[in-house]
């Protein structure tokens, strides 16, 4: 090739590389969760990508977490002499976080509680009644999961009921974002659920 042709090829390569870099960066910003960059140039990015290159999903998550939910449970025991005793609250979420913190290869078992809780919320109505068979199954699964993590039952006592409590805490925004933060966590206490032998893991009766 002549010198002019080489310059032309090099210029075209640079233009293509620059175009790919701009397009990749715009796609990344379009799909990324809201941040300082998208606040500044999000409208320009959207006008460039839509409608030809628009996407209906986000790069990291469909809806980034803005609230941390801690789930706790307690049981009602029937003691050997027939009296009823209510146990202390056990923070089930804290158990998961203790194992996940600093663990580069955490067990997928520690994702079960979050999945069970989100399924419970979407399969029960405003009065906390299960909606259809899926709601009933999610309730039994949540009970079995919680009972497997509760303190050991005293000799001669049996678990008759279980109750759940959730604490929702708003994740504070980064310092460069101006947003109102709900200071006080929202605590919800749910109705007592009866417990029978089928709610315990295999090999356990209390």
C-alpha cells in the first residue's frame, strides 16, 4: 500500500476503535444502576441508545438493593409440666452474615433464608394468609428453615408455634448523593404459626 493508503487504513481503524469504545461505555452506563455518571449524562446516553440499542434489563441487577432486611424468629414451647414459655428472638440473618463475612467461597445454603423470605412475602396477602399452594409451600419451607437454626429445645419440651419478625433498614446513599434517609428501621412482627412434626428437618422432632 502507498503511504496515503496506510494513513487511511490507520485512520479508519482508530475511528472504529473509538466508536466501539464510546458505544461500549454508553451501553455500560445505560445498563448500570443509577450513579453520579448516569445522573450527569444519562439523558444523552439514553437518547443515543434508544430506540435502536435499548435494553430492558440492567447489567448488575433488575433492582439494586436499597433496603437491608434482617429476619428473626422465636418459638413458643410447651414444657414438660404443661406450661407455655416463649423463647427469645433468634436473629437468623445475623447467622448468615457471620458465615459470609470474609469468606471468599461462601456456601449457597446461606442464600436460602433470603430466598425463602422473599418468596413468603410474594405469596401471602395483606393478612399474611397464603395465596394458593405456593403460599402454603413457602410457609412450610420457611418454618422448616427457621426451626433448623433455632437453639436446642430443652429436654421434655416441644415447639408448638413459631413467630417471625423483620427489620428493614434503609441503605444510606453515598456521600455525593443528596437523598432523604429514613432514620428509624421499620420493624414488622408477623402472626404465630402452628408447628407440627412435618415442619422439622428429617431426624428432628423438636
